[in-house]
C-alpha cells in the first residue's frame, strides 16, 4: 500500500492546532436581538455555539460557560443562516442537447467547489443552497444541497438531508424546454407526454426489481437513468419543478399526483392566479422576486404580490435567488419586496429560513436557531428588511466564513462584475483569519 506522508511546518501546525481548539471552545454572542425562527425574537439575547452546533439561545447570562469566549454584539441582530432553494452558483451542469430528459446527470459532477461565486452567497448571508442544473430540459438532472463551508473538493460542501440524499431532481415545463428538434418537445402537450413516458419506464423498472425479490439472477441490469427516478417515485427525492404560467403550474401538479411524487414549485410567475389549487394540492412554493420587468413572455405576469397572496391562501412559501438571475448578495431584499407588497414580516422571514429548510428536507439541521442544530447564523447591522442593513458576519457550522471587517470579504460584498469575472480570484490568498 502506498502511503503519502505530509510534513507540516511549525507555523502551519500551530495554526491547525489553534483552529481545532477554537472549535472546541464555546463562543457566546451576547447582547443582540435574536430571531430564532423557533419562537418570538429574544431581546438582549445570548447565542452559545460549540463544535459547530448550537448549545443554547437564551437571555440568561448565567448560562454562559465559564470557559466561553464572549463576544459583544449589542445593537446587532442575529438570525439563522439563509436557505436559498434555487441557485446556479459553482457552474452546475445537467443534461445536454442529446435528450430532453436526463435524470442520470448530476450537478454534483460539475460543481467547482472553489468558485468565487460562493463568496456572493456568504456576503448575502446564505449558508445553505440547493444548486440546480439549468431549466432548458424537461428533466435536466439531479440537484445538489450544499453548505458554504471552506472547500477544496465538492464532497466538502455536501449536505445530506433527512432522507439520506444530497439533492433533488430538477424538472421544468413551459418555453425553456420546448425546441424544434426531434429530441425535445415542440409543444406543451408533447412535453407532458414525454414526462409521462419516462415515469412509466421507471414504474416498469421498479416492477422488475420487485418481481426479482431476493433472487439476484432475476434482477434487471442496473440503469442509471431509472435509479434516481425510483427515489423520486418513493418520495425520497423531491422534484424541484420550474414553472411559470398558471396552466404549466397545474400540469406540474397533475403529473405529481398521477405518479405520486413530491414537488416544490419554483418561480411560478402566475402562481397567484392558481393559489387555491396550489394550496389544495399541498405543494410548497419557492418564489423569485424580479425588480425590473422583462425576460421571457411567460413571466410577463410576475408580481411582487405573489408571496402575500400565497401566504393568505395558506401555502408554504420560500424564496430563491436563481443566481445569476438575481444576486445572492441581495437575498434579504427579495423577501423585503414581498413584505412591501403585502406579505407578513413573519412569513417573509420564514421564507428565507425555515420554509426553505422544509423544502429541502433539512429542518432537523438548519433554518432555525435551536439547541443541537448546526451553528449557521448571520450577524446583521440592523433590521433584516432595511435597505441600509448589511450582513456583517456569516457563520457556517461555528466557523466565520464572511466578515465585513475583512477587506477581502468587503470587496466581495461591494464589488462589481469585475470581482467575479475571474471565477478563482486572489481571494483564496486572503482568507478570513478569525474562525
């Protein structure tokens, strides 16, 4: 067996030991107004974290461990790290032009874990992301759930959910996936029929497996296209469904009912028109707020009032950036726009945190500040929905990943296109010193 021996210099070794000890030692953030998202906000509160987890959120000073490092955050606001249910950061790729349906394609195999695009997410307070392949296919492939940890390989980012998976399945309908060639549908009716045909194939594959039972000689040959679809059909893998027009939204719901799979509706520009039908189907919605009209014709009726209308109807509503459609650094503003147009502050805050966690089957780990959950949180300079508020710090599993006081981090928050034009900038030589 070949063994590779790595010799650390004394300085690097000391740094490594310090980081381990920093993780071991509890840190208490004292004096902030804390939105736990598990109850009412707590004034003059104390957040205590250790080993990447939350020990407690309280206003009891006596709860601070004697060996804790105490940080004064008086006048600040602390809330859970934001959950972006739909992004394209890191260069995800899915199916190609050879087929409109590519369930076997994985964003996992395409993500660049050291892409500087992830710094945008951290600067915007985002700590958990569902990275999706594009929507130019009826089924562009498997999504990937990631944490904004420091990473060199994609496995460092992976976030496994309660179902034991690290991603969902991306589907789409409408004009994105309609093309005039033999591999893609040319109409909406043909789009739905191709979806049905694929799921019928998956049901046939499932039947062969069930018929074989424990007899391995009778098992069908392994099929990489069918395997993820069996996870979809069993309810283990959720389908993230890109849809805009009201009739397309209802088609997505119809398909999910017909084959019994779970969906999260994404975008839904005309969702307000069919709010009652969405609620009746019990389908969660992840919406995007575009400030400037334009784009595709099927999004012509997009309205900033959608969040409030869906809330009043009783739907679970979350938000997403679809970065680079909207900028991850402005994610808080997406929810603020919905509040301005009728959504309650409470549900808008949930839409950035707990609602997204539910949609990704990650509620046991992220979305709220509670004992035992991951120490993912952000420190804000003011009210979450104020245009003047800035994300001052972003912490992921007890490690500070963004600090506005760090010049390199500040550049990523305030810089323009040139900062991100080189996917691997000099940032990696100027990391935040304090973990």
